[in-house]
């Protein structure tokens, strides 16, 4: 059986797809899977407890003054030496990388050693590491035609974004906050909250609470709970939460989701086939969240509002929430572009390619 080396890091958006593909390979009988990443990093916290883990070093490319990158070639050379050492130690048959600057040294080292490299790109705008690393790649998996345009056509396939195996809908219990007979709105900005969403929702909160036929669960981020709850006071149809461990139950029972447009969050929204209103994070690298959101918007599965746009959020909510035909059409569009089995499909494609 093949030996695999995965490399991912920097953000959860790069890490979770790697873990999802690794889990799919494991289901297919692959037992020898190692991850590489930085020490004391997000990838170590999320990966090392479940998988063999090797330490590497990596240096980001600064998207600012040129002087900040003067030392980059020297630092990259050091990272390459360490990456080559790890690749030789693990001696993998296949390397899988899911982007982010952390992945580049391993991709370069493996490519130069003649080891097959597979890349997965989550965003509509390809990242620098994957664009540079594509010269070493045997195959590149992307989530949209927009992303495919950044890579050689003959090496690129369009798949959905890999997500962790989702629970079956009938196994999820309806959250108590989503009252039967009311329209359910789930507002989520990630574990840290999303300031742009929070500000717009707080500005709209009187309109939200004026309706007795709507139940709202608003994940504001742990650090924001006390301040926002204090300003709102008691609102019977709005539940303010810091962080939700059982987030899939809320996604499953929501009639509408309001969210940022990071690749992983978006993949889960689409996998559940949910209509959404997306507020892209304005400071994402290369504005990739807006590009992600526009892909979904063009498919008819969401509405988009930028942080810088006049606050029309609740008007958008009401335009959808009480138009059943529009909600059903958006849900069908979301299911059409979502691919909950993307991780399985990518794992299968890699195994088929490597069995030749």
C-alpha cells in the first residue's frame, strides 16, 4: 500500500481539506499517512494528536514593502533543507498539499526528488504557494472554473472543496433555539466572530426582533458575547452564542445562513444545500473570499453583501425568508454546486492515478 505525506498549515481553510482527504484515504485502506507542518502551530494542534507528524519550517511571502522579502530566499533555502530531510525520512510514495506557504518547501523538495505531488486549491483565486508549486504537481484539484484558470489545463480537475464527513441529517437533533413553526436564521462568523457581520446584525436587530415568526441563532465569537448580549438585553427570538460545538445541527435546521465566505465554511454550507447571504472578509489575501462568494452568487445559491456596502442585510433576509419558491431554488442551486463527497472523490482519483 502507498505511503502518503500530507502538508498543510497556516489556516483551518488549508488544514481541514487535508484532513478530510487523509480520512478518505484511510477508509480506502491506506494506513501509512504522515503530516508535516510547523511546530507550535494551528496544524500541529489540529493534526498531531491523530496522525504521525513531522516538523518543518516555513516563511511567508509578505504582501507589502519589497524590503520585507529580502531575506526570503535565504529563509526558503533553510526551509528546503529541512523539507528535503523530512521527505527522505518519511520516504513517501505520494505527497498531497493543500496550499498555504507552509506547504511550499515540501512540494518543492518532493518535486525535485521525483515524488508524485498532488495539490488541492480551496479558493476561487489560487494562492501563491499552489501557483508556484503547480510546476511540480502531477494533478491539481480545484473547486471552480475560475480557480482552474490559474493552472495548466491538462493537469487540473474541478471538484468540490473537501469537508470532514458530515453527519446524516436524520441523526442531528433540532436545536432548542430553533422553535418549530418559525423560520430559522443561523448567523455564523467563525470561532472568533466576524466583526463586519456583527456590526450589521446589531444595527438591524430591532427589525429582526420585531418579527415573532423568526428564530435567530447568532454566533458572535467568544470574546464578543458579554458586550453584545449586554447591549441587546433580553430578546426572546434571538439567541447569542459565543461558539457552538454542534454547529452542524444549526446548519442543518436553518432556513437561511449568514456567513463569511471562507472556503471551508462555504463548502459546508453548500454540502448541506443551504441558501445563504455571504459577507466576504474584506482583508482576505487577494480578496479571495469575495471571489468565492461571487462564484456561489453566479450559481444562484446566495446573495452577497460587502462590509463596505450600505447595510441592507435584513432586507435581504426578509426578501428570501418569506419567499418559499426563492428559498427552494437557492437550496437546489447550493446542492448543485456542493460536493459533500469531494474528499472521497479526490482520494479515489489519486489512488487511480497512482495504481497505473
